[in-house]
């Protein structure tokens, strides 16, 4: 069999256009098998660390063999090991009568899989730097390209020829170079993913509540997007390519990264005043009792009122009234002059009607999305990942334009960001690790999401899909 220039070009073109490593390996193995009529084949990937070959890919036209990864040493005890070590193509006409080689054939594989291996050709994959990257093994060359039953193997399987060896030699070079590119691409991707995870760890170290949140929002958002991709109803047009999936995964992982730019004390603030502020008020009240002994009862009541108002729950109006009186109590200190028991900024913080944050602190927390955007836009993303900053920072935008940081309207918000807004709110409501609030049961969280669609906050169709298809249940399963 001879290949013409077109065959070579077709083979090369079909491989260089694949970036996904697994797809690349499967395709190159299949193409070579088809060209040489090999019934089965496998690829071992070489690891320089422990000088081993790992069985990573396998194909068999006759039987279904359950895949199990295993490693063999790069030595002369196996056909693949020998081929890789010697950098030589090895042709064995019949594995049951091997002669002139240091290895034999392990019949256990055939016994286990009920297959019958006869002819084998092992091809070392060596890159342009003359480094071994794997071994490709073709098994059982068929006389024709028809499917052959195992019972006919004796008559229908022949040995790989010198011509087959020559073809494999030239094509293995193309495979090795393309494989090297894929491995390099994968290394860069792994390195990048590692960097993202390390960055997230830096945020999580400052804000324990973000720890589980990032991971849960990422999983739930991807699950949600995949369900939309599979939908044959009103989201029939929604298509999630592999590149989009990866881009969305990174955007989810990085969505709250900007919290790195928010003060830790604000991120973790569980009450209206910081603990040190409460200690200072207590100290002032004790001092006031010394200077104003006639007001002891009022001062005791004042401390009680401060502690009640300090809780992040909704403050009763009667407590707010009492608080006003506390703010008016002052005494004369011999060094500092007039001292208020509860000063203006403490009074302002304690007067917040709901939650633990003042207006400025809330704004500071909200600035995390701007920080996310500013940070992520500094990264020179590849073409497929360029939307990451935009999507990551849009998770607090709202349909009616009331969101932040840009106040975008529905039509300007990316659908993936809308998905993340829903999962982000759902998780925040049901999270058990928030210092400032109790976790809500799923039913209550879902009804809040629905009410958000009525007030123009969230996309109604997406929330309905989230509820009706029980996307949220992924979190309960975990
Ligand atoms: Fe956020
Ligand atoms: Fe978030």
C-alpha cells in the first residue's frame, strides 16, 4: 500500500486542527488503524518522571474492552516498552511465536478480554526535540477492511508489512509533532487552571464564606448551562461549545475574585459594629458611670440597647429611639474633654435598619465586581476566553438596570452572567457558612428568586427553568 501526497495532507490537516488532547489521540489512532486495516490499537504516554508508559487510549473494532489505565516500565520486558526504549518500530507477525526479542507476550490480556492478539506493530512517538512522548501500538492487521469475527482471525489476520512500517514511520512523525503541541497546550491549560485555583485560595483565606461559595456557584452554573444546552424547548437555540464551557467555568471560578480588594474586616463583618468598637463603648460607659454616678441606670440600659441594636436583624423602632438617647449621653473627660458614650459613626452604624453594613461598607463590598473586572482585564486572554472579565463581573447586574457595577439592562447582560446571577443568589441564600445570616431552606430561596423576577431583577424564563427542572437540587445532593 502506498500513500500519496493528498493522503499525507489529509492526515496532517485532520490532526493539526484538533486542540483537545483526548480527541486528538482518539482521532490519530483511528486514522492510522483505518489506513493500515488494524483491528485494534492503543497509545501509551511516556512519563519521564518515573520512566514509565501509561496505557491511556485503546480502540478495538471486534470487542468492547472496558478501559483500565495502567503503567508499564520503559524496558525490554514488553513490546511497547522495547519499542519506546530502543526508539524502533517493532513488528511481530504472531505474538505466540516471538523470537529474537527479549520480551514475550502476556496472554493474560487476551484471556481477560476474550480477544485473540496475533500481529502487532509498535511505533515510538518521538517529538522534534528527539524526546520520547509515547508508543502507539497497532494490533491485528486485517486482510480486508471488513469487520472480522474472532473465530476467523487465523485466516483473516496477517502480519504488518515493511510498507506498513514505512507508512507508520512517516505518519508517526506527524502524530508526535501534533501530540507535542496538544501536550504543550494542555500543560499551559493545567498551569493556568492551577494559577486560577491558587488565586481563589488567596481570596478564600481572607473570606471564609467565599470558600464553599465559589466552588458551589461554579458547579451549579455549569450544571445549569449544560441543562439549557440539552433543552429542546424554549432554550433550543442555546448552544454551549467546549470552549464556552471552559470560559464559563473560569468566569465562575473568578467571579468574586475582586473581594481581594475589599477590607477583610468588612468582608467578615457579622454585626453592625466591629468587636473592638463594642469594647470601646463598654469602656466609655464604665468611665461615664464614674463621672455621672447619678446616671448609672440609664448607662446600663444604654449598653443593653447597644448590644441589641448591634445584631444584624431588623432593629425595632423602640430600640432605635433608645439608641438616639444613648447618642446624647456625654461626660467631661479631664484630658479628652467632652466624650460621647456612643459617638456619631457608631450611632450611624447601629442605626442601620437591616443587615450589618453601613452604606459605605455596602458600597465597598459591591466594589468587588469592579475589582474583578479591573484585575481580569489585565490578563491577555486567548480569543476563546476573552469574555471572561465581562461575564465574571456581570453577576450583580439586574434585568431592570438596577444592578452594579455598570447598571446594564437585560439585553446587554450576557446569558451566562444571568445564569450566574441566579446561582449566586440561590447559593448566598441557602449557604450555611455566612457569618451574618442563617441559611434559608430551598423552598424559601426559590420563592425569593421568583419574586426577583416580578420586580425586574432576574430573568423570568431562566428562573422558571431553574425551578421547574430542579437545577438547584444539585446542591442538595452534595
Ligand atoms: Fe459577587
Ligand atoms: Fe458570588
